[in-house]
C-alpha cells in the first residue's frame, strides 16, 4: 500500500492531465480518475500513475472506486477535485444537469468524506483543493447551471475547511480562461481574449502555480484563489 499519495479526479485531459504529469515528474505516486479512455490516459499509466475508470454519475462505480482506492493507499497528502463538465444552459437537459451536480457537488463530498482518515494519516498536513470558476460570484446569463454547481462546490470546500482543520487544509482555485480547446476558432479566441484585462491564454501552468502556493503555505485554509476573473 502507498503512503503520502496524490489523487486527482478527471486527469484524463487538460488541467488534470497537466497536474498529474507534473507530480509524476516530481517522483510522486499519482492516482487519478477518468471517464473516457484515450491516449493521454494510457500515457499516464505507462509513466506510473494508477488510473480508475469511473463514471461519476453511476453510484455503483463511485462506490467501487472508493473501495479500490482505500485498498491501495494508506495515506493521501493531496486530493484535487478537478473532474468537471462545462456546458451552456442551451445545451443542458435534466440528465446533463444531474451530471453537473454529481461531478461538482455529490462526488467531491463523497470522496472527501470517505477519505478523511487517509488524509489525516499523511505526514504533515494534507491538502484538499477544488477547482471552481472565477464567475461564480458575478454569474453569467448562459451558464446558470454550471456556475450554480461550481458555487456549491466552493461553499462545500469552505465548510470542509472548518470541519477538517487543523490536520487537513482545504482550499479552492477559481480560474477564468485557462487554455483554449483544440476546436476553438481564431475568431472565438480573439473575442474571448478581448474581454480580459490581460489578454493572454494563461495555460495550465497558472493552475499549477496556485496549487504549489497552497501546498507551500502552512496556514492557508478556507481560501479561494481567483485567476483572471476581470
């Protein structure tokens, strides 16, 4: 069984994938979840990460995952709630809304609660970090469902920060634009950047910078790091 491990949900692509690769390079033992098998998942596993294929809308799969992760780790020093789905209200039906609730609320709650003892067992203070969104306070006319569930995620982490102190630090990172999707057009990218005070594509490195700050800070808990919210 592994001590002082790292668990990242939704690490099959984008931010989660970037973070998993970074920690693997640091020599850490990384566990991660993914929903869709892809080349990036196989690459992480080849590099030494342990992957769990989980559909977070399926209660049985979530339960099985929690049983399996407990069999493989004695302690967890970092838990990152990254799994997410980002859709406009116009693209959402009841099932997709339920998926958002599962990914952004129910499953982060279940995982955190079920792994409290493993988090407490790590050397030093463990860290729980959730990835929310910079627009949760202001709202957005096209993303009511998405932002409401991300706001619930942040509120949950605020409560966990009080509940799990002083042994476990719990914080949130709320980014705006991080990195464009491969299919985004040049025109869309231009329009999106024009809305920013600093018109750049910041990349996944900005999330890693925030994660590293929280890991190094000895008393940061219940905090929220906003990135590019203007």
